[in-house]
C-alpha cells in the first residue's frame, strides 16, 4: 500500500507551508500567549482564502467536497506551526457531525460560514471532577415544549472566548449511562452563558469554564437524534482523532528538524554534538517514531475516509502511538538542546506543552487502549 499523499495534496501543503512561513510559523502562537490575537485573526482569514476551512465541506454548502486525507497536509502544517485556535474542533468534529447528523436547516446555517472561515466551534464536554465517560455527563437539559432549558457547568472548554458556537453534551433524560445524552448546538452570542477563563499548561490553547443558567435553546438545535448523542459523539471522536494524529505528525516533524539542526551547530570538545553516538541514536529514534506515526496517521485517515472495517482500531491505535511519540520527541529535543532548551527564547518548551496538552485531550492513553481492545474484540 502506498502511504504517501498524491501530487495535488503535496502541492496544497506547499501553499500552506509558504503562507505559515511568511507569517512566522510559531510567532502566531507566541503572540497568542501574550493575548495579542490580531495576527491570529489575520491568519485565519488568509487560511480561509487558501481554502483550508472548506476542504471537507460539501460543495452544496460552499466547500470543496474533499475527504479526510485531503485535510491531512493542512493539519500537518498547522501542527508544525503549533497553530492556536479551533480549526481542529471545527473541521474535525463539528463539520463531520453536521454533514452526517445535522438537519438541512443546521447545515445551511453553519457549514457555509465555516467554509468561509467566519464561524468556529468548540466542544463543551467535561464537567467539574468528571471525565470523558457517559456517567460524568450530568448537565441537565429540561424539555419544555419546543425548548430545552440548560442548567449546569462545563469546564476546560477549549478557546471558549473565541468560539462562535459550542457542541454541548447534556442529559435530556435521567440516568448515568449512554442512553439519555444529547448533543446541543449553542451559539455564544445568542445566549446568556457566563465564561470564566482557566489556566492551561499549554498557553497557546485557552481554556474556560462555562456556566449555563436557565439558557433556553430551541429543540431544532439538537444535533442528531435526541437521547442518542453518545453514539453521535463517538463518530465525531473518530474523525477528530484521525485529524489529531496528522497535527501531531506535523509537530514531531518540526521537533526532529530542530534537534538535527541544533546538533550540527552546537559544539563540544571541538566537534558538533551530532557526532556523538548518544545524540545520533536519540535523533534516529525520533525519526523512526515520526515515520511510524506518519504511516499510522495516513492509514487512520484513509480508513476513516473509506469506512474500512478496521477504522476504529486503526484510528485509536494511531492516536495512542502518535501522542506518546510526540511526548518522547519533544522531551528528547529539550535534552539535546541542553540548558538553552528550557528557556523561552527557544521553541522547545512550546512543543512539550502542546504534547502534554494532547495527552489527555478528549480521552487519555488508557482510555484509548481500552477502546482499541474493544474494537479488536479482546
């Protein structure tokens, strides 16, 4: 099987990389840390003009009508640049769920805006002292005629202050199992929710706690069948994790490049440190992890796009390996750089923090080991 991307996909990658090079790659992330978001907003407009935000949206809704594999080069380049923001949540969760489960009204309302780069989505899942299992979804959505009344608190919501809409997991019937969970689309400017900022290890990703108090949402905003939202979000997790693997591959690739470049110019005992076996072996191990993660990511996205029988285990096993490889590579990169690797002057720390952020985002490694084992019938 050929695991490489085709000529058109690689050409598109070139356009995206050139654009991100022109804006300074990680400069956008560094500006974001200082709450200077003008450059980020400008970047989003530029990426939308390139067509990045419309890749996997149907032509009927002003998109390109392409698949998951066509999104891979865009995601890899965003991973290299540690791009902040909600592209992943919007195009790898919201878009696939809207395309598969959304009503015609929902598709017409949201997809053209996403395609033009004018709208972004975040995911409000976690609750206080909760986890990503169905029993932790206790936020109440009381039904009153054609309206849902939302009451509860969602925490660690990514980039909530920048999102235009949220996919919120709520409980529409009593219980603590999978049955009775629904997905509701909540538009930020049309509700009276309260957003409180939270600290994050990765300062390029803002987190927030959202309080819903008697928030009235029309039932037409329910995404997918009512009470069956758990099955719906599982489909979203498949597309999200396949896309996340591609983002991580981009991050690992840049880390390997940084290590190799530094090993050539840093000298000790009269020679570049890259000549020492300890450094050589470490960089080779990082490169091996990169190529393995890339192959797994490409296969995961191919399996998602084609609906292959092994898509669940392919995607979750790719997520496990890529996440762990990113942590190893970014940590080794700091070791190779030595003392200067710990300083803010270098980008090393940014990649370590992003790797640790992804480690537990929408499920930890143990959770995905269990999911993979179940998919394999073990």
